[in-house]
C-alpha cells in the first residue's frame, strides 16, 4: 500500500527554527509537495521537490532524498502566523496525489 | 481575479437527504478534484475529472456522485447512501499535463448532517 508519515503535532517558539519530517512509501514518485493549511481553510502551496536536494524560498526550505523516501520542511524565524497544519503529498506513478495526515504546528510566544 | 469558488461555506442537512456542493473555477483548468478531509486525517480523493464529460472514481467514491458538463464546474452530490457524510469538502483544480504541479484549492464546504 501507499503510505506517508508525518508527526501529528509539533510545538516551537516564536523566532526559532522547526523541521517537519515526511517519509513516504508510494507506487512510483513524480514529485513531493508541501502545503500549509490554517484551521478551517483550504491548503495553500508551499513547495515542490522532484530532484534530491534543498529548495529555499524565503523563510521556508524543503529537502528531498528520493533514495531514502524522505523529505523535510524547514521553517525559520517562526512567526505566530505560521501556526497551521503542514501537509506532505507525493505524486505517484499514476500522477495522483497521495496525502499525509498533516502536522499541526503550534507556535508559542 | 482567477480562482476556485465553493458554496456554501457551511451546510447543514438532515440525515437521508441528498445535498449538492458546488465548485466553480475560472482558471481555465482541465482537471478538477473533490477531496474529503476528516479531523486528523489527510485529504482523501472522492472523484476527479480530467476533461469535460468524463470523470473517474477516487479512493472513497461510494455514496457520492459528480458531473462535469462544463469545464468551469464540477458539482459533488452527497447522497443518502454515504454513511458518514459530515466532513470538510475541498475542491481543487490544475492543468491536465502530467507535470502539472500544484493543485489550486477552493475555500471548502463544511457539511454537517444532523
């Protein structure tokens, strides 16, 4: 079966750095997405990785290792507005998105 | 402004009633999707459509039906056969190319069946 694992919940302090991990086992791989979702709202796109390595976009970076079936999302200089769920999703061999359950990130002052 | 609209944002229905959730996009996207999200779970695919007048079942299609008569519109009907319909429903779209990349989401409809 296809599986994506993320921690259920993480807590971090405003101004700090947090790393959210995602491991996956899917039928094929055509890219990995990270989305941010605030409570009761739609997911919004953060990043897309298809090759190994680190993609940096402002305060957010995403890393991929295809051989390890592993990705992480790194958030720097945390702000209170970063409190949200972060969803990892993998595009499988049929170009269907397989979604993780999401990691709820709580930012404390 | 281009985007995806879903209405209504909150919907209440009595058990046993069918209900239709609307989804409209003006992004000129060929592909549209319906997801269901329950607390503590990821998005689960209900139905998707890659072209007008064609749609495919996703992982949890039982108790749901869709139509795609226009490129812009992909309504979802939650029928009385759906055992546990209370959930947050999200509509999404993207281009039909295989490397289409991100999906764009509507604001969602929270359905509560009483």
